[in-house]
C-alpha cells in the first residue's frame, strides 16, 4: 500500500547547474521540492519508486542512470556505466533524491507513457501499491505549458483552469479528480504530469491521506506543482 508520496515538477532548470545565472529564480520551487522529498523519506517506505512521464511505459531497476549532458551539464545520478538511461522526468527525480542524500541503490523507477489512457495509469498504480506493503512514490510531472504567450505551447485560455484543477486535487488528495483529467486535453496543453499523477491516484486508491500543496507556480508559462501526501504509518515488518 502507498504510505507517502511527493509530487514535484521536472524542468531541467530545477538543477542549479543547468539554470546557471537563473538558478535563484527557482529557489522557492526547489525548496518546496526538497521539503516534499524530505517528508517522503521520513516516512521510511520499504520500496521507493520514482514515477514520471516518458515517451514509453517501462520500468527501470537501480542500474539505470540519470544524465544531464543533453542539457549542457556533465552530471549523472545513480546507476552504473552502460546502464539504461533514464528519461528526463526520472532523471530529475534521481537528482532530487541524491540531493536529499538518499541511497539510489535502493530506488526503482517507473516511466509511464505520456499518451497512456487513464485506465492504464490507474491500473499501474494499483499494481504497484498491491506489490509493496510500504510503497513510497516520488511523482514527477509538470502542469500545462500554455500559461503565457512566452510558454513553450504559447497561450491557451484552458491552461490556467486545468492547472488550478490539478492543484486542488493534489492539495486535497482527491484521487477521483486526478483520475478524471482528460488525456486528450492534457496533451493539447502539454501537461507532462497527467499520466504520472494518475498512477499516483491508482496507487492511493480509497485510502485517506493528509495532503499539502507546497508550491503552485508558473514562472515560465509552465505549471509547476509540488505536493506532499502522507497516510497513517503501517507498522514495520508487515
């Protein structure tokens, strides 16, 4: 069962070395991510999985490696030389965990296809929660990329309401609202987090969670949401 989750965005500029001179602009967002990850690790999950959107759905074990060289920085996280390369969302997740001094050798990764139907995402989350008595999820996903004229997807008037609905769902652990996010609309708005958020909804099921929205920003016209979900601790050894 799911005992805790942290929800974070995955822009490469979240990493100060990538952002370079603009790093300070994301200090508040970075701090919120650090806090969400801290809470997740304090829950001491028996299995920690990073979930994030990618072109294709597949799992990765601890041999996989995150790599920021495509973004001009020679930084690698976890894994081993020659191991599978993680997609961006999971790479930023690995960076956040390494930043929190987490042993990446104990971490697993799950990519979920950006175009996976909601039913498949929910089912994947359910299966993950059923397989582990103390599951912790680091859920990586951006909101819409159409909040302003300078955004990657230009301005779409539907983007702000979409992100607001996602923020409300994450702030209240409303799994039904997350499950109801429309894949087609999400794709039109370039919302990279939709599939990963629905995996979270599937893993949470009907359990009660204490949730808090730690950040809701769109500094570059892209929605960045950070949230923490915690449930009553399951005794160790169960």
